[in-house]
């Protein structure tokens, strides 16, 4: 049994609810129907439902009834140099509910050397105590080694985790080499997990940071200057190449720039299994604020990859989201106070990275995509909820209004208009002093939010309860990501080549293997070809992963005349 | 330049006087009918009814094309390999070049990692001066990177007449450089006016794939192409372009072998990147289906890196991009091994020496595949076989053009001659010709090198040792005009803002209590950006706002509202 179920019992509610006269909007269709809810589940959907007497009735008056949003990317406990984000699981999930999001997936962020399992348990414990809505967890892999493998296996098989993030940035901290990424992808694919990638070229960033600090630029503008968008696009391209090689689904977290998004689009056109996640910030604002003369304001926008200074970026990302080239919207909500941000007041590389967005997420997608005519309401549901549920194997329990699904439901008012300000947003008690969307007007918002069948938000009032959120375990091999991968695994089978082989005269060994490596100071000349002693494979065929049953992983490339790459459909 | 000695006082006298009558001169910009008078190895007069000394030898061109002699920008003659040497030395190789209409070659100096670049360069000079039958220049490959190499590169540019340097993204643990090293090399070359050439393939993934192939029992030449799929080439090209763009350094991609790599170059050029692509004779003329040949020796003769693509539509595609100007120059990467040498890898494809022929076939092949098919006109033919190479290497208009004052390296081209390529008649010493049996239309009728007839009536009169080293000076306009303009624009400014004087959270630099000994790679590294290791200091006073900071090679990033990247024209 998944460990998450232990706390699912106490929250079961006997409350019965009927939503009458609403228009149910799923990702595939919209229709008028009543929705009857009991014990936190949707029990009936249809007209003229026969329901027990005395149920509470909510009149939807023809308004949209949509599946509650799923925010696939929050960081509510990601510590930085010993300090914690100001929005914890309580504040964060409250803000989520206020914006129509009824489930979050938070990133467990262990430090290099930490046990993934222990970190996971710490996160789960904290969330169980504090979360006001259901949640799940991604686990970030801060480094790659053998111990990590065992822990990953355990997390997938016993703990209900099916998604893990790797980093291509943060040199000398989280960053993995291409070889490590290859191994991590191969391993995670065997487990049936979704690989999340923080895609930025950390080597180049380190060089640029040094250069820019050397020029005397220490303010927040140094952040985007040292992380130009092509550095993001480059890493996205490399991650996709790795994914293709290993035949593994790849999920790019935080798509912040046009060029990164375009790279994903092109790869999808060639048949790569890749998903892209723009976030509230990249969809609603841009990087021009890094040049603000108000240090605290400029620092509030610091996140990685940075917001693009190109002001046409949000519009472009919305277009790709609308046409399906990008699939899900997260918020990457990770709120730090100004005094925390001020750790980097003299050096932009030390500014804690993180922005808000969990509350504003759905409103902005509605305002900038649906209200603009780019996207229809069904696609809105897809990108704010359903696709996330599919990718992470929560569907149809989450992400759909259907009999048997969880009663996480939002009544959405397309016409409500509000102006975003730090003064009004609900986590005002403690939270960040800055809202990066300050002053922006957003059309569309929740009128009523049901989480686990309970009304948690109604007419501007939150009734969220700390600790009611349940951990939702997720199984590996989500169909949405893995169906194609599985088909591609079925390689060509053919007999062993037994034809004549050109017989060559024995050649005297030209090579004198020498122990000296390229960097070693000894005057020894390395042998003039790839030195097998230095590389990590041996000709005898023994491999470190010999114990793992031969993977699945690999297609055989078609013979002469055929395509060179079976994973590619193009 | 030390090269001047060779230019002025060689042991050879150029008293030959030659007149080509009745030809049609074809340069890269126009074609016109005119006679050409040559004296002392130089073109002295061009026009009709020239007044020339009596007794001049006259060649009747009879209306045929007279083109600048070809420049093969990529050869490996007499290359040492594990104690042996490629079978075509500078004499044999340059003879083959002349037989194909190529009157200049640019060879790659390949120092062993750890060895001195200058010593290697001098060695190559000596070999070539002894034997070459045509003029030559040298690229120097940078096979490792440190401060002394930097010094040597500086010296090669300033004293030795070398302006192009190749770095490797493949050959893990041998030639391969990290992204950080590439960044440093490119930065350095951009300052000194060099051209950064890259061997673009992702060596880390290749190492993983090779291990996997060998483990699967694939040891034959097909393993070579299976372990180096074309997307690994495309990935590295993308990454190289990103790094070059960051460092504002002109980039030259050697050996463009696949459609996807070529596409990346096209796209980057459309965005304004200064990048040149070099397809080679092999990728323009044949494909990788032969790796599956049952004849081991034949299959092995095609082994080169990046490999030929098994996609048979590749040559046609590359010829199209060459015609449209998206790819700029053609080389041959001529590097021939005997069957016995190739057989070093008979039991393990990773040990097969890499190299194919093509110096002799290069020009005819392009004529046949691109000009006779109507893709390319004769002027473009001259551009991609000769002129563009001369421009990139800063040899123009001495080479690559028929003009008064240019070197008398000329070819009378017969557009209708038909030859069948075969190892029986080719001028290379190799037993296999990868174009065996291919019929090519177009061939040189007369070849004039240094004002002397070296090919006439099918007879080759090449003289070993007459080839001169042609020094290349830095900052070629063709590559650097744009780079310089962008440098001038490059002003990065810090935002003038008051000091942040609010509260600062307490923080600890040792992240999350991780014991520093567990830091990932080296035990000395702190688990967070260590300011002490990264050459800058926080104590430095902020630069006054009114003094523009002009670092070499930095583009501006425009403040709010502007484009984020000025190197990008789109």
C-alpha cells in the first residue's frame, strides 16, 4: 500500500453536494450537466439526477464547471543557504486554492549528499501537516551515483513517485555531465519515470557570471545578462537529444524563452516525446524588470532560467500553449522575502531564485490566452489541469469531471476582473512583499472551489483547512508519456550476421597503452587514440549495469536505406 | 611572417610565361570572355588582345571555362597515427589534389594532447615543404587547453601565419574539451582574430553508445554509425553555435555530414550567427549505407567521424544547401588508410582508424551533383570550391580569384568530360576508393599551379617540393567584419541604483548542512559557488555609471523593451 493512503481516511467527508445548472468543461468537450458529489468523489454527472434529500445545492447558473487546476511545479520548502521560502505548504496551498488550483506537485530538493528518501519523507511530513489541498511530489536528483539508484527504485516502487528532476545548470552543485544525464535517463526510463530537466548550460553560465561580475555588474540585471536565452535553448536541445538516444520521455520545466519553446516545438514535430512547461511568470511578465532601479523589485523577479527581456515572449508562449506545442502550466512558486533576496545584494549570483505565481496561474492563462481568442475553454482545462494529470499518471482521478473522479472542482467566472497586488493576495500575512504581477489586471477567476468535495473558497472567502491535503501517489509508466516509448522499444529482430568477414593480416600492436591521462602532468605521451583504460567501458563487455536486465531501451537502427533513427518519425 | 622567406626566395624560378586564349573566365561573382597572361607565377594581364612578349606558350581554351584553382580546405596528408602514417603523404596527396583541379590544400596539424602546438606545426611545415606539389596552408588543432597552449596559439597567429584552429567536442578523455574550455578557447580566438573550427559530435554520449554497441556484440563497422547517430552531431553543432554566439567568435563547423547538422547551421545563419559549414566530398557524394557492406574492408573504408549518414537523401540535401549558400565551403577531409591499417579495428569498430578519400574527386563531384543537376551555377561552384575558402582564411584575392595580381593557380574546366572513379586509376595510394564505380561529369582539362602547367592532355607533371606555405593573417574580413561591428556595439552597463539598505536574512554558506566532504566531484570544492575560486572579488568598487564598460566580444543587452541579444538579427 502506498504510504500516502495512511492519511487519506481521516479527511473523508460525508458531505454531499450538488452543483446544479453548470456547464461542465473537460479537456475534450463541454456540456450542461449537474454534478453530484459524495465522500469527496464525483458520484453522478448528468441531468435530473436522483440524489438523497437534504444535500447542499450550489447553483452554478450556467457558469463553467471545470476540473480543479493542477500546479505541476511549486517549491514550498526549497531552502536556500539555510533559509526557507516564506510560503510554506500552508501558505502556498491556500494561495493555490484561492486561484482555483486544487492540487500541487512540489519539488523535493535534497542537497548533494543528502538521502533522497529522507528528504522525501521530510517533505511528506511537512506537507501532511500543513497542506490544504491534495499534493504529490517530484524528487530532484542533486547528484548521480549508485546510492541514488537504489533510492530512486524505492521511491518509484514503494513511495508513489514517478517524476524526478535533473539539472543541467548550477555548476559544481547540482549540474550533471552529459554522461551522467545519459545514465540517469537510462535508469529512470527503466523505472518508468518522467525525467524533468532544468535546462540551462551551467558551464557557460559560470563563465558569463564571472565575466559580468568582473565588469562590476553586481545587481539583478547581471542575472539575465549571464543567462541569455540561447543558453536555455542549447540545453533544451541537448536534453532532447539525450531523450531521443535513450528513448525516454523528457519534460522541460520552466520554459522561459521563445527560443527554448521553439526548440521543443521542432523536436515534437520530429516525433520526440518531449513536454514543455511554461510558468505563470513567463506567460504573464518579462525580464525588463531586472533593470528596475528599485533593487528589491528587480530582485523579486530573479528565477532561473530568467524571464526573457524580450517583451513578446509571453504572447509567443501562449500561442504555443494554445496550439499544443507546450502542454502544461506550472507556477514554480518559490517565494522569498526581500530580506532573503538581499543575501545577494552585492552579488546577483547569491540572490535566492524564486518567484510567486501559484495563485495567479489560472487567471493569467485565461486572461492572456482564452480571453484573447487564442485558446478555447477545453484547451484551457487541458493545460491547467488535464495534461498534467495525464503526464504524471493521475488521470482520470484528477484532471477530469467524471464519475469516480476526485471532487476537485472549480466554478469559473470568465468575466470577473481583478487587479493583482501584493496587498490583496491571500498570503499577505507573512509572504513576499513583492508580487511580480503587481498592478496587472486579470480577467477570469474562480467563484467557488471544491477540494475533496468540500467548499474551500466561495465568494472571495477561503475556508481552507491546514493538514487536509493528502499525498497522492503516482504509478510509473504513465501512458501519456510511455505508450510511444514502449512501441519504439520493439526493435528489429534479425539473425546474427554470419557471412564472410574480410580476413586481415595480423597487425603488430601500434599502441602502447600508457597510464598517463590527458591532464596529468607527467611527460608521458598518451597513446594516440582513445584510451580504453581511461574511458568507462571495457572491451570485454562487462558493464557496471550488467545486473540490470537488458533494457528495453534500445531500438536497432534500420539497415541500409532505412531511417537512421527509429525514434524519429520525421 | 616566417612564410615570407618561402614567398620571396624559394629555390624555384618562375620565369614561365603563359597565355590562355579564348577562355571564359568564371569567378564567384561573374563570368566573362577574356585572355589571361601569366608571368612568374602571377596573373599579369586579363583582357582581349593582350600585348604579350613573343614566344609565350599559348593555351587555346576554345571557349571553355577558366576557373580559379580549387582550394581543399581540409586534408590530413601524412598524418601520424599510432606509429604509422596515412598512406597519402604530402607528395601523393597533393598530386591527387592537382589531378582533380585543386591547386591548394589546407592541412590539419594534429598535435598529441600534451604536446607543443608549435613543435607540431614546425614538423608539419617540414613535411609539407619537402614534399607538397602545390601551395598549402595549415590549420592547427587544439587538443588540450591551458595557459601555455594559449601562448602557443598567440604565437602561431602572430608569427606563424596560422589563423584557424580546430577544437574537438568528441573523443572523450582524449581530444574532447568541456564547455568551459570551449568557451575559453573561443573567447581567446575572438580576441586574436582566429577562426574557431569545431569537430562537432557529443563525445560523452558517443562513449556511452559505443559501450552499449560493443556489449550487444556489434563489433563491425556498422557499430561506428550506430554509436554516432546524426542527432549527436546536430546537438554538438547547436552547442558550438551557442558558445560561439556567447563569445562573439566566428565559428567554422568541419565535416558537416548529416541533414540535421546542416539544418542547425542554416537556422543559426538565419538568426545572424557567424557560422560556416563545411560538407566534405564524402557527405556530398555517398552515404552511410555501405557500413553494412558484407565486405569488411569496404565497410571500414567508409569509417570517418562524424560518420556518413545512412539516410541516402543526405548528399542531395547537402548539395542543395551548398547551392543556396547555407553551407559555405567544401573540403575533402582526405585521410587515407590502407586496409591493413583499417584492420587495427577488425574486432572492435572503435579502433578502426577514421578517414576517407576525396581530395581528387571533390570538384568533379560537386560539378556532377550540384551544377549538372541545375542546383548551382558555375559562379557558385567557384565560390564553394575555392573563393569562400580563400576569404575565410584571409587569402583572398591572392587565391580564389582570377584577377591581375593573383597567383596563377588556374584550371580549365571541361564541363562535359565523363570519368568513372576507381581505385585502379586514382592518384591516391589507398586500395579502396569510397566512390568506386561512380560516374562523374566534369573534369579539369588543364591545371596550372604557380603559373606552371601541371596537368595537360591527361598527363600529370607535378613536382614534389614546389609547394609553398601560404601564411594566413588574422581577422579575415569575411568572418570578422560583422564580429567587429558587434563588438563596437557591445556596451554592458550596470543599473545605477541606490545601495539596498534593508534587512538581510541570515544565511549559512554551507548549504543545508551538507558536510563539505560529500561535495560531488572534488573534496576541495564548497557545495556552493565559491567566490574564492572564481577570479572575482566582491570587494571591488562598483564601476561608475558614466564610464561605459567595453569588454571584448560582449554584445549589449538592451535594457527593458529591447531585444535580448544583439548578435541575433532576427
